[in-house]
C-alpha cells in the first residue's frame, strides 16, 4: 500500500507528486477511502537524460497505484458518542412515555404546535387551558371531579414528555449540521443521517396522531374509557424502538467495531453463521413481544387475569375469542392480547436461553460470548418483572421498569448481532 497523502499536501513535494501521480490535494480522499490512479512508470534513465527535465519522467506503460490517506476519519469517536447520546435520549423518552400513559396524563394537552406549546404562566392562563381540557371526553366521562391543581400535575407530565421529544430533535440536528459541514460523514453515514432525521420527524407526527385518537368524539357510554387507539400507540412505540435500534447500531459502528474470528475451520464458521441467524431471530422476537406489550398497555389488558401461569385457573381462558370476527380478538380483546403477550414472552425467553447454551459450543468473536450472557440474564430479569407487574396489578413503578426492561433486552440483542456482523464467509 502506497500512502502519499502527507507528501501531496506538502508545498515542497506538491509539484513532483502532481507530475508523478497526476493528482492534486483536492483529489485525495478526505476520510481514508482508497482510490485507484493510472500512473506512468518511472524507469531507470542514463544520467545525461536525467538532467533533461523533459526526459525525467518518461513513460513506458502504466500501473495501478492504490493511494490512501493515513489521516483517520475526523471525529469518529465524537460521532459515535453523539449517536449513542441520541439513542440514550430516546430510551428516556420511551420511559417518560410509559409513565405518562400509566399516570393517564397523555390527553391533558389538547393542542399541538410544531415549535412547542407555551407553558401557562399565571392563574388565568391555567384556567383557560383547563377549560380546553374540559371540552374533551376524558374530562366529561372520567374526570368530572378533577380540580385545577390535579390538572396541572398531569399537564406537566405530558408537557415534559413532549419537550423531551423536541430536545431529541435539537440534540440530533445541531451536531448533524456541524459534522456534515465539516465533511466528517462518509457517504453511507450521510444517508443514515437523512433517514434518522426523517424518522424523528415522523415520530413527532405519530405522537400527535396517537393523542388525537383519544380526543375524538367516539366515547359515548358511561362505561367507555377514553384512551388513545392501541393501534396508534403500538405504531408510536414501534417507531421509537426502530429509531433507538438504528442509533445504537450506528453508535456501535463508531465506538465498538465488530471483531471477527480467525484460524477456524469451515465447519466452525458455518456453525457460527447459523448461530448469527438465531441471534437475529431472537432480536425479532424481542421486538415483536414489545409491540404486543404496546397493545396490552393500550387496552389496559394487564388489569385482567392477574394470575400466573394460569388465567383464572385455566390455561386457555373462556373469553379468548369473545369478539366477532375472531381475528379482531388479537388486537381488541384484552384477554387475547394478554394471552398473546404471555405466549410471546415465553417463546422469546426460551429461544434466548437456547441461544446462550449454543454460544458455549460455538467459535465466536471474543465479545459475543459476553453479549450472549448479558442477553440471557436480561431476558430472565424481564420475565420476572413482567410476572411481578401482573401479580401486583400493574403499579406504575413496576410497569415502567418492565417497559424499560424491554429496551434493555433489545439493546442486548442489538449488541450481540452487531458483534456477529463480521463473521468470515
């Protein structure tokens, strides 16, 4: 490998290198990308001919010279810390969203503005805000006795959640503009950054679209419970999980590059690649189980059948298919939604446990063994949290911990699959 980046940027050697290689400082890669150039061969010349400038570089053919910069990608660690910080803020946003839902604060703000709602600053403004809330179903059906001080508390909860979401946008956008303007993104990273920005915007719009479903005039009976659509809640949570995963994966690319394995037989490599397929399956199961948990939250399905492992002393409850057509039970019947979440949780922890046992018998990158052990431990912790939350009738602290545990479990699965991304073919 021939590296001439430093010489080509030097005033002393610039004329010679331009004549020899036919390149300028602008043609050099900025972040170490290898380029190929066609160059004349410098062959040995008689001394008399060397003195003549015209004959100093006389071509007798061409060769391919691979030229790369020794300068490492500028700010690679800084970009990695920025990406991980964004993923951490999304983690907190998911926790705040769960607490907001558990405290039934999500419908307290009945308007939405792109640049943020203004916080009431005096008693008159608070009363006006309270009057807006009184026009919607949650107050009319459920909170008729609510006082202004109680309203302020749930309003602050929702306001904090929304402003944290906007803070995520700022923490993403400002460094992204800086890194991009300084030429610190690779072409692939530029595409990711555009995708991240689009997903953050879509997440904000989805949040308001979800809230609107709880403000609609579709709750008419005294027994109706004003709540957001479980479909929109699941979409909102799923989008947050996808965004969190992408930020975390990209952050690991910059801060903890995946290792590979060497000196392994073909059979060992083949077994390791099969192990990677199972790891990706576990990651998919974790995501699917978390989405089913969103339906549990949306329908308050955790408040029915608070027993384990049976449901009302039965393995299969009687009202599992109470709705018609049968397919709607999967997403609209609280009993079925809880039953499906139990099944998915059981399958997920079983497959992850099997994955951990498989890891003991496979040749894997060094950190993959640790990641598999962490994934197994977090999976069983999440199951314990879920059962405890169910048996104790969904207290806010435990329910929020269970939701946070789902993100920790997904993080462990992402870490494991990231460590396996460079297995040899």
